[in-house]
């Protein structure tokens, strides 16, 4: 689960990581009102959307007067922000963060995430901040310092000192002390809130020797939200596509894509293979939908309803390996959805596993015309046929 920048900065404040003074606003009038409470001009105006590259997309502005601030707010609020991470449709901006400007002397990069190859947290630190860190890693990997924190060893203040003292040139002693403190505090944020990412880019130093998190990004592990109720309440439903919001109500793993073949699968690995099969058939997947191993008939029904809400869908491919989710339960769910939604597009079904014969029989004996495949090869042929019919 992603947090907005202003939400992440509120968390940083609680953990004594210094951030610029700022307020969030959802209207032009509120922007002007907020600016009067913040030291300036100049002020910095930042679009609050779950996407990077906001600066390049025009979502971060510096205003030297209230008039410039008002104009910037009018140009950003209520409009889609299109960056490299949003796709061509962009993301509509409903909130702005107005902050005091900071006199920057040096920009650094600091983040903590999970190194999946080692199954342990890793701190990434660089004296090249304010840039695309992936590009830095590709072009100048020597600029990145990494320190792994094994779970069985826990935190050591030495790690923070080792990273801070790796800077060249070294900052002054007060700045070094504050920097090591912030590194330690970011670790605490990461561990206490079950983060999958906690990032500050840039982390800046000023001529006065202050260390300030100019930007903030926090992602919370969805699997830990059951014990992080306060974090779950910070989720912004407006940042999700409406079909994804609907799927979340029924605990369905759904991601909308741009293709024309709707897919329903149980298991992430099978879902990826299914999308490959759809592409090999000359089509494009319209969604990623994993109903999970323990899906009920109601979840299957709702999953199909959500797929059919997408007007781009010209055919549906249901690819289920019956384990916990029995094939006969899936088949009854498909029939219930078909009767409720009046499916008018071709439906290809490939079933295998527990009660597979019962499941196939339910579908084949129904009044609806399903294309039931016996294996993946036949399913691919049927998808290809469906594509040619719907083109």
C-alpha cells in the first residue's frame, strides 16, 4: 500500500526525521490560506499522486508570489498528471502539498527496502540524490552504498556511522551526527510500520548544517495491514482504478490492463503463464485477476462481473487448477455470474485438478455456450479463435 508524500512526512515527523513545514490542500482557496501559514515566498507546490516523475511532468512548482501560487494550483488541481509512471491516462490530482522552500547545499539519497535475494532488509545510501536511483545504479553503481541488516542481528548504530562517514567530502560534525540519527530513525520507521519501502530522495543538507527530508515515500506491506489498522486507514481509494477498488471489496487480486481478453486464474504463477498464452495467441490481456486458492462461489461470480465491467473485454479466458478451489465450485460460480450478467462474449474455460470432470460436466450441460478446453494447448487454440472472431 502506497502513502502520499504528505502522509509519509507526517510519519517522519513522529519519528523525529526533519521535513519542511507544509500543509496539504484540496482547493485553490485552501492553497492560498495554507501558504499564509508557511514561511515564504518562495513556496513549493507538489501534486499528491502515487507516481514518481512528478517534477518532470509539471507536478512540482516553485512559486515566488501568492499570484504564482494561485496560478500553479489552478493548473495542477483537478487535472491528470501524466508522468513516465502513470501511463498515458495520467492520474487526477485532488490534493496539493504546499511547503516552505529550503536552501539546499547538498542532495543525498537514502532508502530502506527488502533485498529479496537475501530475504533481509537493506539500506541504500548515495551522495547522488534527487535523481532516478535506477539510472544511477545503471550508470554509476559505485555511487551506491548498501548495508544489509540481518533479522537475527538487528540494528547497530555502527551501520549508520559507516554509511555517513562514506561521504566525500565529509560534512561537519553536527551534520554527521544528525545524518546518522536519521539513518537510524528510518530503520525504525521501516521495521515498526512493516514497510516494503521507506525512501528519502533527496535527503538534503543546508548551509546551516541541517539535514532535511525534502521528499518522502513509504510503501506498507499489504500482508501486514491486519496489524496496522492506522496505516490501512491512510489508503487513498481515489488512487486506484474503479474496478480495482471494487475487486478489493471482495479480496480479489485484480489489476486492470489495456488488452481485450479478460482472464480469471487462481495463483499468481498460473496467472503470468495465462497472460503469456493470451499474448502468444495474438491478443492482449485486459486484466490480472487471481481469485486465490480458497475462492468461494461468490468470489468467482464477482470476479467475472468485474471483468465484464471493462468495456474493452471481447472474450474471457478462465484458467483454473483446482486444489482448494474445486473445479465444480468454480463452474457453479461461472454459471451464476453468466445468469446474472448476461455474458455476451466468448468464454474459454480450462479446468484441471480436484473434481475436474464434475466441473466440465456442469459447464457442458448448461444452456450457455462455453468453450471448454482439456489442456493448455487447446485453450490457446480457442483463445486464438476467439480473437479472430472478435477482431
